[in-house]
C-alpha cells in the first residue's frame, strides 16, 4: 500500500512572527508544511483552505484568543476533529487548563518550550494523520473492489440466466423434433423438422465455443499460430463466415479492400474470427435492411480494419466497458438474437495478442457504430506501401470462388 504523497499540514497560530518562525524551525521535517497565522481570523481562513493534522495555538492573542479559536474549530464539522495543543507563557493553573481541555485541547505546552518534548508530541500526530490517510485509502480501495465484485457477481447471474435461456430453446426444439420423428407414420415435414434441428445444433455449437473461449480468456490460455499472411485472405475468410448472417438480415454490405497486398505476421484463423465477430455484431444490431461496411487499409505501419453499421448504436456511457466480458447494452439483448455477450471481449483479447488495438465510436442510440482494429504490419516495413483503397463495392461482385483463399 502506497503512503499518502500529499504533504501533511500543521497550523501554527501566534500573534508574534518570531514565535511562528521558532516553531516552524523546531518542527521542520520532510513531508510537513507549516501554515502560519498571526490571528484567529487568519487561522480560520487557512482552515477553510487546507486539511490540518495538528493545530498549535497561542493562548494569549489580541482579539480572538486561543480558547475562542478552539471553540470555533470545535463548532465546525470540518475542523472539529483536529487535535489542538495550546502553547502558553501564562500560568498553568487548573482553571485555565480545564478551560483549554473543555475547548478541545489534547495538551498544553508551557513556554519556554522544551524542543524535544514538543517535537516528540508533534511527530505522534504527524504519524497518526498519515496512518488515518492510509486507512482511508485502503477503505476506498476495498470499497471499489467490493463494488467490482458485486458488479461481477451481478453480471455472472445475468450470464447464467442468459445461458439457461439460450440452452433451453434448442433443447425444446430437439425434444419436440424427436417426438415428431418417433411417430410411426411417414411425415411430409420430416425434412423440415431435421433442418430446424440442424440449425439448433449449429447454435448450440456456437454457444459451446463461446463458453470455451470464456474459459481461455479467463485462464489466459488463448495462443496464436502466427504466420506470414495477406490481409485480404483473412478478410475473405471473415466475409465468407459472416455472409449468411448479413444476408439473413437483408443488409446491404460493401467491402473496400486495398489494391496492393498488405502482409501481416498473424494467426489467420483468429484474426478472421475477430473481423467475423465484428461483422456478425453489426448484422445483429442493425435493423433489417441496414447498411454494413468493411474498409481495410494500411496506414503508418498498421493494417486498419474498419467495420461500420447504421444500426442501433451504443450509448456513450457504455462505450468504455463494451469490451468487458459478458457486457451487453441492456436494450440490445432483445436485438441480439442469441449470444452470451463475449464476442467483443474475445475481439479485444485476440487483437491484444497481435500487439494491436481496437476502438469503438458511436454517436449514441440509433446512430450506428464503427469499430476500428489496428494490427502491426509485418516487421513494420510495409508502412510505406500503397494506402490506396479499392472503393468498388467489392462484395457486390464477389462470388463463392472469389472469396476462396486460393484466389490470393
């Protein structure tokens, strides 16, 4: 635990400047700042501006004396807990001491001052103040950790409820399908039943893959198989994987790819998964018949991959946490059509393993979203390669053969 770095303040109050200078010299130490006041009014102004660990007050001052100042301090919530030591050249009779303790003093020091005694007492309050500050820091840190754990627990419960819902639907379809197929008579709709069951099997497999990826993310066990690979080859794989979702939603999809080869040292499968996840997210969260655009370019030593949609957008207060595991915007859950909220967390993890970055931009609800992934070019030597972008709506003319990696 780090010690507080801010200086500790002592308040010295005496109407004589030479007394203030003497006290300052006597108590001087690292980390301690002296606030000096020559009247009660000046002292109160300083107390409004600074947090004070100890106040040393001269008893006999013109105007507001030390006792009156102490009573003012005890009457304020801000200053009532500041320890007070009275410094006096007057008599130490019992009545005066009683009045001082009644005003909130913790001690009396008689003039002439014994330096070692005062320094020893002041050091106690210096250390106590630092300890209190340290405890306050620990308390705040524990509170933050506790709140984070509560939030994680809440999101875990939401995740388990979501998982139960996602598993229940396909299992129900399997159960009904099996019962229908068990009927002895020939069914005209048997093929349709099997087709629905196959779709649910695919859905279940994706859920299991998401769960496995959660375990790998949590355990830090995601590893890459990097090789020299061309960016367009990765993008074609991602497009081929996400094309069914884009088509099913009736979206208009356009891809703008670089004219010249852009070479990366990357894991083809995992980087294609990153782009496919972003395209699938765009398909999910864009109302039917929307527009999704993929743009790729090389710039300043990085391959930049941009996925943009005109969908339901992301509220500003959610954008900072959108890449956290299990994170989903509440109103997006009915739009997501299945999924466990781990896709973007996986995107961030895989991009980080490639020494890259991913960012999101959205002007808010209903304003669409733009995700930008940056991956270092191979050896950073290709940074000066062509940054031109093919602005032809490439996907409109890509057939199954064109997205085959053998064409690259």
